[in-house]
């Protein structure tokens, strides 16, 4: 089977979205299928990668340098360029089915090409972009209403909608999406797992906590920083590695300074997979507070599967898909959402009980082995075959 896959980001850019695309390509290629990725770029190129063929498509930025396009989740210049170029590639490569990730212009391109060439189209949505942005105050009520209507229309126009979990499917149904749902869960980051660990700065501390990911409001990292004074009073010999970057990093660093916990934090910024792997191998616990908002309810991010792969138990808020998952699999601890005190108590308890921590680490490692990209690849391939 020959699959056309639209995505807004891919390697060498590093993100959870990129890791998922690479993982799905691996899973699909392991079933003997051929994947063609369509990715925005500055110049056109065709690249043969390990699990896919990548077409990088240049496009102009319109509407005030893309600011309005980012707000409405529809990039006009990208839509026009992708429609023209990708239609030709789909015909030339005899692609049989299209799979598009958000944002909305990529949905629209895939649907338009699908209608023209009579090819089935699968759309992927982990949650509505409109609802997520509105929930964190990044979208006005009027814009939210308009974007949501467009998003609903597009998702209901495809042949199926790919989600990460059953909860994700139910949430989208509640948002007005009446379509066939396909659950294709995440797994760990291939690039991180395949990397060779590289030594990185790490002070001589007895206990190491790790957070890895984008530092944005939705992650609830203020809860984590506010938990640190309580942890330090009980267990002064710890360090928190904050790996990653994001628009909240300066706010978080200022908060850490105000709380006088700077000496307990390593801010790595963006680091290579080799250095990140070193931190995963050295850490005792993965701390992942999350903010209790709709955005965080219905999916489990790749960082969770990375932590499990390296045998790190998680501490997170008790809500949503991840909270239920940790309680079911017994590979972590859940706390009161958005509660720094309860989060600190959970960390202190585990660090003060090494046998319990050891058992959780063994369980995390065992659970991590259950999730592989080949499983999701087979799920998608079976659905593609039915649609074709």
C-alpha cells in the first residue's frame, strides 16, 4: 500500500509530533507499506529516509507573516502550495490513501486531493485545536466559534478520524465529530531510544528528578516548581533536570528564583537525543504535573512512553487518560491536580522509600515494553485497507 501523509513538522525538528510521525512511519513500513511524507519547508526536496520518502514543500507566508494564519489554524499560503504540488506527487507516486495531521489547511488539502482523485482520506486529531486554544486563553470567543465550526466540518468530511485513545474519541464525539474513530496509541521516541548516551553536566546528588518536554502553560510546570521548597526541606540532596524549552521558561525561572530553589534545578534548554538519553538513564523519577484542563484529558504523550522505556515511574495529576493509565498499570503515582503540596508529598514519599521506588521502576520498565509502533502501524494499515 502507498500512503500519503501530511504533517506540519518532521525531522530534523524535534517534538512529540515529529516523534509520532516517525513512529507511525516505522510501524507502517514494518507491515510492508510505503509512506510518502509531505512537510512544509523553505525549498523543495525529495529525501529517502529509513521509514519513508519525504517531500519538503515550500510555501509563502501570507496574512501578516503568518500571525493571523496561526491564530485561525489555517495557513493560506501553505494550502495553495501544497494543493498544487502534492496533487502532482500523489498522482505520480500512485498513492492510494491520504492521512493528514492538524492544522486545518492540511486537512483541507488532503480532502480536496482525495475528492479529485477518488482517494480515501483519514484525518488525525488528538483534540480540537479550537477548544484547546480557547481553554488557555489564546483564542477569543468569536474566533473560537468560527474555527471550531470549520474544524468540525473538516473532521466530519474524512473517511475516518485517528485518535490516541478511547477517551479522545469520546471527547471528540462530545465536540460534534460524528465519524468513524481509529485508536492508534503512541509509543516511545525512536530517535531517543536509538541514540548513544552522551555525558552531560550533573551535580553529585543522591536523587535525580527529570522533566522533559515543551515548557508551556498547559504542562502545569508552575505546580512542579512550587513543590520544590517542600521537597528540599525533606530531601535536600536532590536535583531536578528541566530538559526542553518553551514560552513559559523565563516565567518558571523567575519563580524558581523567588522560591530560592535555583540550586536544585538544571535548565538544559534544547539538547541532543544523546544528552537527553543520559538524563533518562540517570534519573529516578519522571515528574509530569500537567494542568487540569481539557487539553490534557484525552491523550498520553510520547514523553510518558520514553520514561517507561527507561524504567522511570511517573508522578502526575490524577485526571484524564494518563491518570487512569498509571492507576491501572501501577507504574506511577497520581496526585491532586494542580496541588504543589500533594505533588511534593508524593515525590518525598518515593525518595524516602527506596524499595517501593525500585518496585515501581521495575513495573515501569515492564509496562514500557508493551507499547511499540508496530502495533499502531498495523491498526492503521488494517483501516486503510478496508477504506481502499
